C-alpha cells in the first residue's frame, strides 16, 4: 500500500509542476501582449497607414474605369500633346511646381498653367480630372508613379496635377512604354455612373478648356 500511495503522490506532484509551468508561460505571454498593446495605444509603436494604402490600387481611392472603344476594347494611351494640364505646387518647396511643369512640357504635355495650390501641405501628389478626361488622367498618371487619381465634377478636359510631398521624379518614356500601348484599368475600378451616384468632389475653380 505504501508504494501505491507514493506513486499517487508522485503523480500529483508531477501534475502540479506541469500546471505551474503552463500557468507561468501563459502569464508571461499575457504580460508581453499587454505591453505591446499599450505601446500601440500610446503611440510609441505606430502603424504606417500610408504604407498600407500604397499596396492598394490607386492608394485605396475609387477610380473610374478607362474609356473604351465602341466595341468595348481598350483604347491606347492618349497622346501627350492632347493632355491639357494645370500644374500646381502643393508643397513648401518654392519652384517645384515650375520644375515639374517644365519637365512635363519636355515630355510634350500641353501645360497651360503653372501655379501654387491653395495648400502647401499636400501629402500625396493628386491628379484631378473630370468625366471627359479620364484617359488623359490615366496617361499622365503613368509619368507620376506616386500620384493618386481623383475624379471630380468638372466637365471639361483640363487635368490638374497637384504636386505633393511624396513627389520624387517623373517616369521616363522607357518606363512608361514597358506597360504596353493600351490602357489597363485599375483593379477594382468603378463605372462613371457609380462614382457620380456616390458623389464627386467639387472641382477647384478654373477656366473650362474643351
């Protein structure tokens, strides 16, 4: 009977040791999780929301599908000289808008105006356009990799390029041509009707160009 009793006690002691180890590990994990959560909550560790958006088509902003031929096939990129632009400096760097505007002229774009935007704190370069300049907007976007396309309620052909802090440089002709000669829709693009129904941004004041 003594041996049976000793074996039973030994088994109990073993179970207690195992439970103690499990509880200790669980407690340590909970402490680590609590510390990490508090660091996120207090802002010591931050999630770069902008970096997360970069992985989304058009940085997560809804964009219209490109205009198509009558038979529904993809159209070719608009000729650069048919894309009418207003280049606007939305940064604190004086002269950046002029420099970008001249570079776009060198690429044969029809730059009509170069001026200063209403804000000098634009984060991401933005291309504003209306329903009648969707393909031209797609075309200029090929040269400005950091830009986001935003459709507004304008009805003319003028496309605004607002230079933001993310601007680095224009793509070269070689970089643009590697994407092929036909416009490829952004993944998840929407119809013009859908975007209009959802509500479009009011266009900035400008002289209509048709």
